[in-house]
C-alpha cells in the first residue's frame, strides 16, 4: 500500500478507505517535493539538533528540506501545535521557500494536522508518518510488508474521516415532521463501515504476522534442541549491521548507506576458530522516538533479539551522538523485553571515526570491541569476543 504521509487523511468511500492524492516518486531530483521541518523544544538544549536526523529521514523518503522552524514551547498548542504567532511565521516560510510539505518532529493529532494545513496551505505530516513511509519503501518480504501495513493502518485508523456535506456526521429522523432526532447520519454510518473494513484488514495482517512468528519460533526451538547459540545484531539505523554480518559470515546481504535499509531479518551461520557454530541474525535498526505502531507490528521480528543468547549491539563510532544512540537502542531493548540479555558492543566504522571519539567511546564502554566492517579491522577480535561471551552464557 502507499506510504502513509503520501495518502493524506484516509477518507471513507463506497469501496472502502480511499487514500488522498498520492504523489509519484520522481527520479529527477528537481521534481522532489520540498519540505519545511518543524520542531518544538522545551528550553535551552545542548548537543546535536534533532532536525538533522529528521532531514536524513526526509531525504531517505525522497524529499528535499528547504527550511526549518523551531519554537521554544513547553507544551504543544492543542489546536495548532505551534503558537499562533509561529503559525504565521511558518506560513510565510512555506510560501517563500515554495514548500509543498511541512514535517513536524513529533506526533500530531488529526485535529492539529487539519488546522495547520488550513492555516499554512501545505501538506502537514508528522515524524511517525514519515518513518512509516520510509519503512514502507524498504519492506521487501511478505512478512515485512505485512508488518509495515499493519503499523500504517494502526496509525491511520484514528485519522479516518469523511469529506464534505455528503459525509456529514449529523443525521435527522423522519419523525416529528422531519425534525432531527439525534440518530446517526449517513456520514457517521459510512465512517463506521470503513473503520470495520480497516479493522478486518488489521486482523488478517495480524494473523499473517503471527503465522510467520510461529515458524520463527519453531526454528528457534530446533536451534535450542541442537544447542546452536544465537547472536542478534542490533543497533541504531545505519550503524553498519548488515555490513558487519557480511564480514562475520561471508554473506552477501544488501548494504546501503541509508536509514532502515534492512527490515527483513537475515540469518547466517558462523563457525568460530574453536569449531563451535552459532547463528547471527541481522534485525531492523532503531531510531529516536521509534513509533509505537512499528514496535508493536514488528514485535514478532524483534523477538529474534529477545530470544537471542547474545545481543551484538553495533555502534556507529563515527556518529557525533554515538552515546545518545546507545541509550536509544537500549531503551528499545528494554521496551521489547530484552534488557536482561547479554550484550556486547561493537564500535563500528573506526576507520573513518576521529580517533578521539573512539577513545572516548572505549572509555565509556570498556568491554566494547572497535571494528571496521569496511576494512576488516578488529573482526578477528570481535569473533573471539563473541565466542567468549557465548561460552560464558550457555544457550537458553
């Protein structure tokens, strides 16, 4: 199905939920949509600007960022997200930069989206919708597509709405000379029909995802019976997990310098120097404020991490906010129930990271192993560290 933010608000139609206008994905960069980024901050902040990551997400989704607007505000305005003065400033910025889209670094309510769109005159989407669309682009397998669609529908369901007078939610009865009696109108009833359609589709998708989860569980059970240890690669998106999997196992998993390039788990077998075999599973990367709809939908896939004998946490040592990324990943591990799993950190990309950054990371995480999936530096040390960790923690 098309990406969420490309669809606009889901509207009810006679054949089921009808998406709004869908833009094509042009190959010519000159035709890419232009966007203004929007963010609220609580007060003085230090460190990297979160909009830098939002811009990378937008670029991955095929959108050019042409402006930014930040407002210092303790809480979002219930109606417009921004304060009224800033809404006017945003409107001018959108007009001056000829932007078609506004992307907010936060989750907006349906009412906030509609009000901002009316005031600004541009499409408004939030961070959740953007991430869902990036995931939709990268899902390749039947399992991955089902999980992404499930997350999209969970996001869209509360945003289902009618259009115009024909979808009016106010109905009248025929009694008392035709005076309205408070019964539901045609729009209300049609919306409820469309909600049931979406819920039925979600039930079907959950069944598909659950069937895949049961197959994965049977595979894990066989591994446990055969005493084959399992290692799950995890980490922030674009930390180099797939490249490291290829180095460790000799696999040829797709490697791209893009956010969320891997959504479908890849499992490979490794023989360590002592002749002991174990499996390595490449899993989906994490990101700051990963939408809860995705965490819920991908829970069967993330179960590979929960059930692993060792979590190999890959860290991009060349990222200025590497320590913050470690905290984010550990937060997601906590959320999915993997907080007690044995963990080994691999400081990847040391070939391009400033030496002082690597030194700081090694000081903060003394047991971490510096490696480069690109050059092979430190790979033998990492294999030895994995073997040692697995020996210390027998197969569950």
